[in-house]
C-alpha cells in the first residue's frame, strides 16, 4: 500500500481519548472531514481557536497596552492628548488675594508695623487655547497662548471695593534715587511736588480690578513713551495686564514622538534655548513643562520635574513626595524643594538670580529683569518657608502650608497633572529716598512690602479626560492580562472540545459500521439457514410400507413424528447483543433427529 495521506493517532492520544485498541490507525484529518467531505464549520472553529491562542501568547509578551496609551498620549494632530492640550476645556482658575493696608498714616508717621488684611479671593476663569500651531520634523511643535481671564462673581468677593496698596510706580522711581546724582534727585523731587503732587502718594486706593487689569498712572504713561522699544511697559499699571489676549511669547515643546523622556518640555522660547532675563545657568534654563504634560515618571525614573511660569520669570523644580489618590486614580504628589528660594550662601545655584546686587534672604527672589526693572521680588504667600525676619515686620500675615504651598498631583504613567496650583506672592522692594519730602515719601523705610498673592491652576480635569486616564492607568493594567490569558485558555479549551467531540463521533461511527455489517451478515446467514431448514422440514415424508407389526411399534413411530412437528424438527436460532454493541449468534442447526424403530 502506498504512503498514507494522513497522520495516525498515537497510542497516548488513544488512551486519553478513549479509543479502543486494535482498531487500526485513526486519521487526524477526520477532525475537519466527515464521510469524506470537509466540515467547514469545524475547520473554521479550529482555525479561530488556534489564532486566538497564538494571539494571546504574543500579546502576553508584547506591551501592546502601553503602545496604545503612548500613541494617544503623544502630541500629533488627531491624538486624544492633542485635543486636550490644544483647548483644555478644564476649569482653570486664577485667584487673587490683595493685602489691604489699614494703617498707612501710622506706618509712615509713627513707625508702626504695617497692618495687613488679606482681601479675596478675586476669582478669574482662564479660557485658554493654543493658536498658530506648527509641527516640526525634530519632534517639536510651536504655538502661542491665547488667554482670556473672565471674572467669576459667584466665587469672589466684591471687586469694586477700594483697597489701600503701595504706589508701585512711584516707589519704583524713588527707590532709584539713592543711586542718582544730587541734581537729578532734586529735579525729580521738583517734578513730583509740582506736576504729580496729587498722585504722588506712597499709598493709593484702587479696586482689585484696577490693580489686576490696569489703571492710569502718569509715571507709567511717561515710562511707556520714553522706554526703548522691546522693553517698553504697558500704558497702564496692572499686575496681570499682559495676560489677556494672544501672548507675544512663542513656545516650542517636545511632542514625545521620538522620546517620552522630554515629553511636554520646552525646547525654545521665542527661538531661544534659554531665558533672556538671566545670564548664567541654571537660572536661564528652560528645560521645564509649561504645565499641560510632564515626562512620565514611569519612563524617566526621576523624582524631579520642572514647570515654567512666565509671570515668575523662571522654572520651578518640583520634588516627588509620596503617592496619593485623586478621584480614584493613583498620582504622585510634587512640591518645590526647600532649596528653591534658599539664600545663595546655602544654595549657590540661586546666586545667578542676584544680578550683581546683594542676594536677598531666604524665601525671596528678584524678578525685576522681567518686570521692566521694577524692584519686584517673588516669594511664597505670607512669606511661607521664608526668613522669619521678613514676617516679623508686618501684622496680619499667617503662613499655612496647606493654603500657601505650591503642589502638583501628576499621574506617573502618563505625566498628566490631575490637580495642581502655583502659589506665589508679589512683593515690592522699597529703598528709602531721604531727599524726597513730597507726601512723606522720605519716611517710607527700606522694606520688602507684600502687595498680593496669586493662586493659579486646576482642581480637576474634565470627565472625558478623567475617564480616559482611569481606563489607561487603573482598568487597563488589570484587564489587559485577563484578556490575553483568557484568549489562551478559551482557545485551548475550544480545541480540546473539538478533539473530544470529533474522536467520539469517529469511534461511535466505527462501531456503528461494525454493528451494521455484523447485523447484515447475521441476517444473511440466518435467512439461508432458515430457508434450507424450511425446505427440509416442510418436505413431505415418503410413504413407507411397514410390515405388519404390533400396535406398539406404530404408536412409537407416530409419537416420534408428532414430536418432530412440535419442535419444528429441532430448529432453534438465537441472536444476542453484547454490551459493547457486538453480536453473538448461537445457531442450532436443524436436523431430523429420529430413527425408524426396529420392528
């Protein structure tokens, strides 16, 4: 016999599947065929199960979930993160708290400590989107911010109430007088006493709206016309006046297409790879996030990230502290390290912020280079975590860590902040002008005077963004292994079930064929025997001339013939069926079991 076109089932498989021994080779191709025809349904199930098992094995070794997550996380036109980044839709609030000076006369005339009363919050909702977006081949994207701040009265105190605050333009000008020549100082004093006597007050009364978004001041208007172009201040005095509208600043950040280790970090600002306000590193570094995304900690393995804020003219380091949960999602809590506003004597990295002058005490940073040379100093609200001497000069300041600390909650796998606030205080450094007697300006002492503090950030992300983050970071890591292992188990069990069903059908089919064949043979043989027996039994016996004998002999002969008739001449056929469906046929052949009696 030639080569068989099928594989035979092994002895081990026979024992596992219960195939009786001695039945010959069982072909495996019977899995997909039935009576010589291909069973397309069974073939489809087998192929689908095999593909399911193979795919499950492959997916268990391949980080396919991370591929999907990072694909949607990277910035490209069409990704989920792009729509969130381009127009966040989150409720981003800016809260302003202003220090109202309640004893300006006592402070100037009698040397009292300034009594400060915090008034606020004055809440503004920031509607922001990125405009003029351009993608580049070097894994970066360029854009500008378009911001609109809208007052939220239901969350705010009365913005029209008058508050007493230092006259920043005036005190800025007079603070330079000790470094000016005597003739110039005399001319300045004359101008202030004649032309600006009514407005040249050390303290002014303004509303929160005016202080934040601008009010007319003659000195600011004068400076606007005489300052060189490019360094020219606004035509009005307003601490947040430059925030509204499309900002001039052009930012370039990394999209994460090539590397997630710098995802969301700045590459350039206005075409420069450093901050122009500071001469040396690390003060002029721009390797920081603009606040939307951070490099995922799961990728960088670093506990330190940086955030850039244009209003504070520097990048803020943020140190990982511990894991916390935000709305059911695991995040990392980040706060600035203690060295952020440390004195240059303790932290030499802060020396480059001093700009040739004596470095301020702990808790302060000079940001005058990006405030049109106005002596503005940055600190945490209420001089939190600052030199105690700064706090001792005022009444009404009460630093509280929970209220005044800057913090971010950043999801470590995605680098997306779910909550975060930057809290900073703006202070004016006043240097005494002893030769300017107008309106008691000469009595204003050397002091770092708090003006207001700002809290800006988000309390929560939108529901669609939260849902996406929750699926990617909480549900996905559990569902992905379950899916892959379920595919392997399901496919394997399906193949086993098909094997068992196919082999059972095959074995029963083989026995059924044997039963039918044996039955046919038995019927054929039984028919032949019965036919021949009937011919023998139904043949009329010949007449025999019997000699005259006794009546007893005749009776014996007649009785013998009668017995033969009663038992159908001794014919008996039985057919029995074993428990394993095979036949036992016991035949008793027909015979004429009599003999003539002796006479």
